[in-house]
C-alpha cells in the first residue's frame, strides 16, 4: 500500500538551532501534505497545509517564520523548526492523501512521526 | 466546518470483553469518517473508514464501526478485546473533497486488563 516516510524518527537538538524534518510519499505523488503537532497525551493539531510549488497555508496561531515548510516536489515536503526552544519539543507527524479518485481524497496516510526534543 | 467529539479519554476493559469507543461528529457536508490507532511514539495506523458506502464498516484487527447519520455517531467496536489492542484511538472527520485535512478528536486511551 501507499507509504509516507518521515525522517528522522527522533532528534535532540540544542536550543537556538534549527531542525529539518522530511516527509516523503514513497509510491505516489502528493500535491498536498499536512503537518500536525501532537503534545503528550493529546490529539493531533493541524499546523499547516503544504502545497507543492506554492506557499504553505498555516493554521491560526502557528508562526510561519518559525515553522518553515517547503514542498519542492510532488513526493517531498520538509518542515524546518528554526531557532528551536524547549517549548517546541513535541511529536510532529506529516500526512498525505492517496489520490484514488480525481477530486475525492479518501485515504490519508501518516508518517511515523518525529519526536523532537530541544535541550 | 467539521469537528469530532470522543466520549471518554480513557476506557478500560477486561481481556475478552467488548470494546466500545464512542465518536460523535459534526459536519456541514456529508462526512468521511475514520478511526486510527496510535501506539506510543509511533504514527497513526488506519483501522477503518466510512466514505458514504456501507454504513457498517469492517476494519483491521477485528474492529468495526457503524455510521449513524441520525445520531451523528461513528462508534468503534470489537467483540473481544486483546491485550495488543491497548493503545490510543483517534476518530477523525474530513469533508472528503479536494485536499482537505482530517480533523481529529482528542483521542481515547484503551487499556486492556488481563
């Protein structure tokens, strides 16, 4: 079946540094990918919608200058957490829809998630 | 707009007992509904989905869910719980048109007691 691969699965970085997380659709093309953030024991909150070849759309309250999203190809979207701080520590998950029927997306696949710890 | 309410943040059942996880949705358009399972520090795995076909949906690992429009519900059930079912379960809704993201409920943690 369709697979979404996310890398790295976990990362520890120092406060003030930047971290890049990759999300790849391995056997299908995804014009749109979604980035979610999950705090411990909480649900997934949509951060942004990543569109291939155009600017990402951010949800209210998400700092676009802090969470840089690039969707340079139909199979790769990246999320860069810039100048990371301990409060950015979280579980980040990407998602892409497998396009079964034109205009109707019914199958969403998720990456394995990235555990970011900022120390 | 869509939203999901999962009743009960934590459900505990005995091994072999019925599992019932509740999900109610709100949607301004015909919804597409999903149940996902998440194990610690892992991504989400699709259990089953409703996409306007049969209202009783069967998924993996013996789970099933029934879409009830009159009750705006999509409860997840399994006749007999197994220890390996212990995990976090998320109900989600989408408009199903174009590239619209899923909206998730807050999740229900299922514990299975031996």
